[in-house]
C-alpha cells in the first residue's frame, strides 16, 4: 500500500530523478513552455513555482536557493529580474499544465507546461476593479 507516499519515482534512482526534474525546470524558464509527459509536467510544476517564489522574495539567500535548482547564473538573473516581477500580484499558480496528445511510441499521455502570463492577470484584475466601480455607481 502506498499510503502517504508523495511524489513519482519514474523508475529512476533519486539522483537521476532530481537531475531530470531540474533540467526540465531549466528548459521551462529558457523557452517559456515545454512539452513532456503529463506525469513529469505535474511533478516539475512544484519545483518551477518554488523558483519563481524565490525570485519574488529577491534576497541573496533566495538567489542562492534558486541557483541550487537552476545552476545557471544568467538564468537566475533572468528569473529574478524579468520573470518573477510579472507575478508580483499573484499568489502561486505561475504555471499551467495542458494535456495535448498521446505519444505514438508508447501511448504516454503528453502535456504542455507553460508559464502563465503575468501581465494578462494584472489586466484582468484591473478589469474586475473597473467592473466593481461601475456596479457601485
């Protein structure tokens, strides 16, 4: 029985699994979206959102924590300077996983994981505020 067993193993050793998830997170931040299996996308989502949260906090300690996951100084700088400020008004939910297709070779369910657009969320919040103001009048 798998009671209280959290996380997926992917049939890999722990070191290989951690390296794979970190590489997926790096690719996500470099390209903005990636297509991978649905299980890998769901598993890496937490790691990617944690790095963005570190970027929002912005201290040296959090830069070092982000670097322990990303291992690329230029990418950490991009996360802290460009990506994380987009989500300053958002409390989590920085990524979305969209189911796409079934892979032909082994019938694995594939998914597209991408960063949610921060500006669009801010515009929607502005529209909601304007709508509330109109309803009050």
